[in-house]
C-alpha cells in the first residue's frame, strides 16, 4: 500500500485512525486474552487478506469508488453492496464520534491533569451524559466542516506526522510497561493461550475477532475499493495488501503489549473494564509516567488527529453514496448527514450499553454481511475478470489467483456465514440489554 497506515476514500494517501488499533486490547481483554489473539490473527490472514484483495480488484478494475464501481464493471445489480457499506459507515460513525468526543476531553484533561488522581472515575464522568453529548457534537461538527470545506491537505500532512508519533509513544509505553511489577502476568494473559482448549475457545471467539479484523482493515465500508482505484497497473495488489496486513496488525499487537502490563500492574481485571479499559489504563500510565502531562497531551492530540482522519474518511463514503444515488448537492448532504448521524448516536453518549449494541451491529452484522456479499460477488459472479486483475502487475500469480478465488468461494463464505449467524444473535442480545 502506498500509504500503509490507512487511506482517504476519495483520493490521496490517508492514515486511518488509531482507535481501531486501541480497541484491540479492550476486545482481547474482554474475550479472555491469548485465545482471542490467535483467532484474530488467523482471521486477518485467512479471511482479511483475501477480502482486501477482492476490494482492491474491484477498485482498480473499475477505477471508481464503491458507489460507481459495480456499474462501471457492468454489474449494476450488485451496487447494493456499496449501499450496505455506506450504512455500515453510518452506524460506525454514529458512535465513533462519541469516542472522538472522549478524546477531545482527554486532550484537555492531559493539559490540566484532571484524570491523574482517579483515571477510572474521570472516564465515568466524561463517557456518558451531557459532556459526552456536547463533545460528540463538537467532534462531528469538526469532521463535517472538513468534508464540506475540503481542508484536507493540511490535516493530511499533520496526520502523517502525528500517527507515527502514536506508534513511537506505544513503543515507549510498551518498554516502560515491561519494567512494571505484574508485566509477566500481563504478557502471559495476552500471549500464552491454553493449548488444551484453544480450538474451542478460538471458535467461540470468531464473531468478535472477525468484527475487529474487519474494522482494523477497514473492510466492508468501501474504503479499500476507492483506495485501489488510485493504484497503477504496475502495482502488485498482493504486495500492497500484505503491507496493509502487516502494518495494521503490528500496531494493534503493539497496543496490547503496551496496555496489558499496566492493567496487571494495577490489579485491574482485564475482562471488567468495558469500553473504558484503554482510556483508564493509559490515564493511569500517564499519571505515573515522567512528564506524563506532556506525553499524554501529545498522545491524545495525535489520537484526535487519527480519529478525525478516520471519521471524515467514513463520512466521505456516506456523502458520496447519497449525492451520487439521490442527486443531492454535496454541502447540504454533508450537513444533513452529520446532523442525522449525531442524532442517531445520542443514545451511545447516554449509556455505554447502547454503544456496545451499535458496535456489535456494525462490526458483526453489517461489515461481515458486506464481506460475505463481496466474497460471493468476486468469487462467483466476477471470478474471471477478478483473476485477470489479480494477476496484473505481478509475476507468477496463476496458482495464487486460483487459490484466492477458491478461498472466497468456499471457506471464507462459510466462515462469514457462521460469523454472521452468531453476530445477528449477539446484536439481538445487545439491543435487548440496551433497551
């Protein structure tokens, strides 16, 4: 991938937000540790890589974004896949903006030191209620302003500096965490699965792991399709897909190495922190860290930049879908969608059970459903053209392309059906708990 950290859905290199990667330790903790890591890695390689390739094939072959790609390919009856991706992005952004609002509050709190005395209590005070709604609105307005006024170049340049700073800080935190008492227990929880029960545990964790893999790799939202529309014919799609895989997975893995030692050194049960686990753990780390206010401020500013770039990338896809499908002008479409997304997301700013329900719906149903349809389309309806595009720009791809198509047709389709079945059940349970 030319810019392996992430992309902008309508053109140019762009880095995806770090929230996807910082969510990984939380899900790992909630799901029992190392068994989740194993399931996640297997899905990233066995399912994520072939599906990234599928989106790349559609994008480069059509030279269009996900909205117009299927029409350009002569398969307009499949364009509803683009609509599903837009819907997934809509739901994700409705609660993602709430998390973005948290980050703004943590930037301020890092300067003032507001969370240093009791990080857990501080998170409880800012994660729900009037503050959460107000900062959700502020974050959404900021993102909508970028999409409306197109102030991207400066943000892109800043993001290219700030996102590497997140990685550097994670490395520093991981190094510091390794010195803490309890680090060994944290590493054992994260890296040492129970071999005797590993298969059963990993199978049970597939829905959560698949949702996180799709989220981390930006699958099912049309982002990769549009990015690939800018790739030249001389580029190997497999090589670019592997770069995405390695970079994104490495950052997520590094986030786990940074956070688990802090959790165990503080005696925190890693399965009970809820969505605030990462924020509480990092808040505690910065409270104890030398020059913690400075480091925390820089970190949360970088995280804010990452969240903004992710959010306006998602909003761009939704706006493009509405403007191109319903012939609506861009500015009113952007403002109207931003307001609607904010309103739909208000429940997630008042009760974290709603945030969990939205998250399960988006990651385990909408993204997985989109991935399943994509696998069926490329594996069966567009196989010949897909193989031809796969082989373009690479040498000796005949055998690999045959394996790739077979994976999409059979194993991946079956795995995603399995995940989708349990994802629907999990969504129903989460919605019931929220109501």
